[in-house]
C-alpha cells in the first residue's frame, strides 16, 4: 500500500442485510488498517453505526423492496441518491464501497464515477446477473472497479458476461459455522418432547407474506401425505415475527400440527435435528447446506411474475444448487410444486441407506468445500480485497 494513513472511506448500504455486512466489513477494515488509521462516512444503520458511522440520513428511507414500492417512493429516492453523491464529492474519500441494493447504490456509483473518476469504487455483493438481466454485468464495468462476491460461482459469471473484476470473498453464513456447530439440538427436542429417534421434517415456507400465501397449503398437504407414507413424523416450522400470525392461522388446517419455532438459535437447532427439510427457495437453502441438512426445495409465485419467467436466465432457483452447478437438491417450482412430487423426493431422504440420502450427504460436503474456499472469515477476505483495490494505485 503506497498511501499513508489516515484512510478515509465512504460506505453506503441500502437495506438491513447490507448494513449487517457493512458493520462486519468496517470492523475487519479496522483490524487490517488499524482502528486509529481509518474513518468512515456514508449510510447505514445499527451495525454500521456501532462501528462509528454517523449515517447521512435514516437508512429506512431507502430500504424499499419491489418495483411498485420503488415507484411510489421514487421522488424521495432520487433526492437521496443525489444527497449521497454530493456527500461523497464533498468528503473526497480514498474509496467508495457500495453494498447490495443495486437499484439505489448503483445510480450513486455511476454519478460519482462521472464527477470524480479518480475515486475507486468497490461493490460488495454482486447483483444476480447470472439469473436476471445479465446485461447489467457489462454495464457495471465502467463504474465499478471490483465486485466482492458472496457466492463462489459469481467471479466466473462476471468474466463470461464481460463484467468488472470480481473476487469471491465468502458468504456471511460461513462466519456462523462454528456457532451453529456448537448449538445443542437436543435442548430443542427435550423442550418440545420429541424423541431423538423421531422422523423429523423441518419446513421453511419463507419470511414474506406472499410466500406464506402461496406455499402453506401445498406444504400442509405434503405433511399429510408424507405422514401416511413413512409416518409417524414430527414437523418443525421455524418462522419470524413478520409472518408468525399468518403461519399460525394457516397450520390450523394441517393434518398434523407443526411445532412453531421462534428465534435464531432454535431455528438452527431445528435444522440440525431434522431428518430432512422442505424449504422455499432462497438463502435458507444455504443455511440448511451449511448445517448439513438434506433438503427438497419448492416455490410458487404470483401468476403475473410467472409471465416474466422467460426473462429469467437461470435454470435453477436454489442457491445451494447454483454453488454446485447442478440440481443436487430437488426443485419443484410453480406448476411442479405439487404435494405428490414433493413427497416423492422427500420420502427417500428419511432412509439413510437410500441412494438419494447418500448422494445429498456427499453434495452437502462439497458445498462446505466450495463455500470455505475464501477462508473462515469472509469479512476479513472482503477487507483485504477492498484495501488492495482502493489503495494499490494510490499515490
């Protein structure tokens, strides 16, 4: 590194998941550069503020999901984009780090690059160019110097699509691996009165209201059919506050009442003690993979969104499958999301001698190998790559 301290960095997150990443990155940058040698400006909330950031404005103003919500709040979002750009130009940082939320952070990066082309720009969390609107990768190249990827296959995808330089730094779940391994799942079984020898199905229907609306009915039918085929079974259903009441209402019609699980620790205990899991597509498939839980993935979405399916380039939905580059874990999407098909894939996973169970266990081990390629602490890998990108050409 050729530049001498103090180092000034501008870091912008647009939603809570980005703030959590930003907080860990700031902590890691302090470890690498020396806490007294680095200062931060930008936008964030609890995690980043805990590391000393004074947010330009409340991050909640721009933490908006979905195209319709964005349209409603568009005037304020545009105003906040320009405020962030002006703030960066005013403080003239050594580098700008944008975290996820591409609809908000990328317009900022474009404008900063145009007005101050000497400021290096790092993009932490790649947009899903491998699944949706792949042309974004090439368009990013003029204003992003480095992408820090959470998934091991993303650097190759950016290379194929003509995107910016991209390095795999690791998914934040990796840093939870040790914590997860130390959790004692027996505590949950004892609390629920479930025998260790029970056949346990853990169900993850999602954390959004539309996922609950589309998935709870077919998942309930799966429970009934699976219990008839291999029963008796115990069912665990981890949930979050935002959909808890909707979940409780939906399970009233299920043939077997699941144990509703709350809290992060018990959620992972429910993963660990599960014989198998049925999960909505999403980050939860990585959580299950890190825990070593065999799984089947299912998903249904709005009919209007289904009309856009030809625009989606990915032929797989589950992140765990993308990491392996194959459908190692069965997926049943939209019209394939039927109880009969799901039960057909789940039932063999309750037999440890079955071919399906053995293959999934082998694939779960491969997930670990690929995910840990960046090292045990993704935040440190991200900090090192950020430092190299921002300061390697500084004078």
